[in-house]
C-alpha cells in the first residue's frame, strides 16, 4: 500500500466518522488539507508556497495531468479492502 493509498483510506474513514452530517466529504478533505498545509509549511522551507501553488495550478489548468500524478502514486488494487494501522 502506497502512502497515497493510506491517505485515501484515512479520508474515507474521516468521511465515515461524520456520519450523516452535511458536506462530510468537504469537511474531511478540509481537515486533511489543513494538516498537509501545516506540514508543507513546516518542512518545505522558504519555497513551501511554491510547492502548494504548483499543485494548485496543475489541478486548475490540467486536471488530466493531476489525475495521472495521483495514479502513479496509487497501488493497482481493484476492489480490495485496504486497512491501515492507526498508531497513537
């Protein structure tokens, strides 16, 4: 399981944790984005904003390229259940 697979599993778990709440997909994605931005800022050095803006630009201007980037970081599992160990 790739790191991206693990993040996607976590996202699905977060969505599930919101139950029947409204906008649960956006809320879950927002939480992941908040953590990701904080980590990029903490570890990305002075060019951390450029890293974020580059991905935002690709997503906005070339969504097919963005999807290819994601696809190269995913496992090739079809209809398999992925479980991620959670450590405290």
